[in-house]
C-alpha cells in the first residue's frame, strides 16, 4: 500500500512533540470566567504581536469572522467582500442565519486582491437610502486566489478608502503569517491598517485547534459576549492554548519552507500538464491546478490521485493542494510521482 501524502489542507498537521508536552503540562482554569492563565497568555501575546489593545481565543476562524460580522453589521445591512472570499462564500449561510447579514461582492482584477478604487465605488451612498454598507472585509492571503498576498500598501489604500467613508475594515488573516513571510513585514504592519483582524493557529502554524480575534478593547469585550452567545464558551481551553503559544513563536519562521515546496510542486505539475498552473503565481503554500484542458473532470483527478496515495481537494474544475509542516521535499517528490501515475491512468 502506498504511503499517503495529504495535501487537502494545511489544517491536517499533527501537533509537534513540544506542543504535546506543553498541552499535557498546561496550567488551566475556566475560560468562561476568564481565568484560564494559558489562554490569557496566548491572548496577550497575539495582542502584542498585532499591536492591538486586546485579543480573544476562539475555536475556529469561522467563529472569529462571524463574531466580527455580528459586531459590526446591522441585520439587513451589507458587508463588502471579494467574490471568492471565504467569509462571503463558504460562510455566507452562517452570516445569514446568525446575523442577517448580506454581502456586496466585488470581483478583484487579480487573484482575489481588492483595490481601493473598487472599494470606493462599493461604498458610494445609495441614492435611495436602502442599501447600507457597515463593513469591508479583506482576506490575506486570499485562498481561492491561490494563496495570493495583498501588500501592506494595498491594505492601507483600502483602509484609507474605508476611513473616508466611516466604515470599518476587517482582515480575515487566516494565513496572515504566510503573507508576512512573503512581504517581509511583521503582523503588526497589516494589523495597524485595519480595525480588527483574526489569525488562525491551525493553518500553517501547526497548532491542533483555534484562532484569535484581535482589535480594540471595546470590540473584544463585545466579541467575548458574542463568543458565549454563539456557543464558544469553552472551559479549560488552556490545554489547546498551550500549543497555540508555541505555534505563534515557532510556526512563522518555517513558512518559507512550505512556500518553496509549493513552488517545486507547481513546477513539476506544470511540466506534466502544461498551462494547468503558472508556477510564478505561486507565492505561498496554496496551489490550484486547472484540469479543464484535460480529458478528466476534477473529481476524476481527485479520485485517481487518491488511488495513488495523494489526497487533494477540488474547487470547480481545479484541484487544490496545500503544503504544510508535515510535508517535506521527499513528500513533494512522492506527490509528483502520484501525479505522473494518475496522468498515465487518465
């Protein structure tokens, strides 16, 4: 039986031995009461890293996003986001069910990266005073854009547009450390341009669970109330937060390895399936392989690759792969060998 290479997501990683030891030894309390010391240390550390007044540890990135939407957007009002953004695509039903939020979608000209001028047009007042925009949300890196990186300058441009209109700017930074690795800036450089943001500990950084929402003290106080309202009031969460503390210290420094592995994988697939991917567009750890020019649909490629020991996902007629801490150069070569075998079978 072939060894399994799992490139479905960067959330499939296993916690490191150091994380497991820290989790076993974690000092804990009841986080509902705010007295779990390890959770509090993690929240303080993320607030420090982002330069924000406060932060709150939550089970998932989706909960971070949904709390932010509920806090900022009045039911029946609009949030602006890019057409393929996670918050307005995968989470659209959550936003409708939990908060009565609808979206105004903007199609970015390049890989999901919104421009300030687009946002300005979307924030123009409705002459009939019916449609009201309460929030603009951006995603960095942009997942469906292929892990594309929005520069600090571009974020500041959007932020200036939002400020002029009196609308807050929220950053879905699930993979913000990947963006920082490419841009060569600290997280605070991005965080300083936005009203609030979230970051994931379980995407790329290798922690087993959790995301953190950061913003000013008033926003985080409301986020804590909504965390309880939405059922996220966990108890001795310091067991998981202990791994999160290690993730934010050790994880960012090794992300360039994931990026290099993704680029090598992209180059190998491009040789096998010309025009399926542009390796030069692979900035971070996410690859999309367009198989529309082949004789097989994406679902067939996914199943063929699984038979060869390579696990992938699909969006439309594109195969998605993500590199991560569990994938080294040898695994990349094994993945390419699986692609070659699948291509022969196809």
